[in-house]
């Protein structure tokens, strides 16, 4: 078996049919299987995937949990029973847009034995239409669902600075390690540590082509979280990664944490929470790097915006007490 496509799904009644159809439309010159982990949904997701299993018994295998075990354990379960030399991931609310996606990624990994992982660009769409759809990797990223275009070949050191791999775009070799460590189940994010564990065994290749969709909606495990909660999770991940690699990448991780604190300070300020904005601003300054990883101008103006009202109030009190 050349490829196993792993699908975890929970309460994806509105999306799962499109996800599975986008796998079945793949045009390839090799055998592949679809392994679906259905995590005891409360809607009709289970009925839909059972119907797919009946219609495509030679292609689709189902793992139907008898209780909800969570995304992390659900994924590990289906990974353990997969039979492919390569693993492709697709969550139940995303889908692929190119019928040649699997073939192109297999061809890439076959021709790049030094790479353990490859991924591609995806389109970000918003289920509530609050924003216009856009590619995830763009020249000048300015939001939580955009990143700068990756290098053609990246390394583990690049990945510790931040996760740049979208789940519906990734394919990796299997098995690169025997068992997931216990800490994998306790971290706030699941995809980033998975990619790190794989990247310890080879480089990361990027295919500059949009071949899938990442869907932002209120029920999504990541997109439903607020920006502050996501940034707090990132900071926790950075601290763990730093310790896990014995602070070998501290020079890269420290400015990344400072950037997270700056984003949190800006969001608290926008929310009118000046106290928490100042707290995170001070944490940012404490970890502020000597190299220009974050904008000095952006930091300077935020300091002014948060501290000038305090200075103005202090001067008014001084004038009232001593000059009147």
C-alpha cells in the first residue's frame, strides 16, 4: 500500500461528504486506502461515514469509537492501523481541490529521499463569509490564518520557530518513530509536535501550489478558539519545545515568544483591557530579541499608546498638588 489517508471526524455532518469525495476523486498510479476515525459524533456524521464504508469497502476502513476519545487519541488509533508507506492527513471539515494532490506529493517524496515531509499551499475559506477566501501562504501575512511563503526546503530548526504546515496539506513517511511519547497527549496543539517528531528524521519540502482547503468555522478545533487563547497555546508549545531540545534553539524560540506576547498585548488593548495589555507588553520587552524579529516601530507605538495616559494622569495630579 503506497498511501494511507487518515481522516479524523467529529460532528462534521455538514462537511464530511465533501471531504471524503475529495479523496475518492484522486487520480493516482498506486494503491491507497482511506482510514476514518469517527469519534462518537452527536450528529449524523457516523451514519454518513458508515454509508461511505458500505459503498467503498475495498477503499475505506472505519474505526468507530464507542465513546468520544478526543482528536489526539482518535488520530493515533487510526495511524497505528494504517498500512501505507506514506501518510496523508485530512480532517473531516477540510477538503482537497486537486485530483492530482496525492500523486504530486508521492512523486515529490520519491524523488527527494532526504525529505521526511512535504506540504503545499491551501485556500482558507470562512464558513460565515466574514472574510474573503485567501491563500494561507502569502507574501505579506497579517492575520491568524496567513503565513509567509515557506522555503522550498525547510528543516527542524525552521519548524521549532513556529508551525507552518497546514494539516490538509501534509504527507509524511511512515513509520518514522515507533511510539508517541506521553507528552504528546498533554500539549495544547497536536499537529505541530507531530511534524516536529517527523522532522527529526528528514527535511520538509514545500510544493507551491494550492491543492486543498482549510475551513474556518465556529466548530473547528483550532479556528473556534479566540486569538488570545491560541497565542497562549503557542507560548506553552514554545516553552515545551525549548526544554525538549535542551535549549539548543533558544535564540530562535525566545523572539518567537516575544512576538506572541506583543500580539496578545495588541489584542488586549483593542479589547479595552489596558492592564493585561501592559502585562503582556512587559513580558514582550523582557524577551525582546537583539535581532529584528519583531517590529521596533510597532513595539514603540504600543508602548506610547499604553503609557501616555498614565503619564498624563500623573502630571495632572502633580499640577493639582503643587502648582495650583
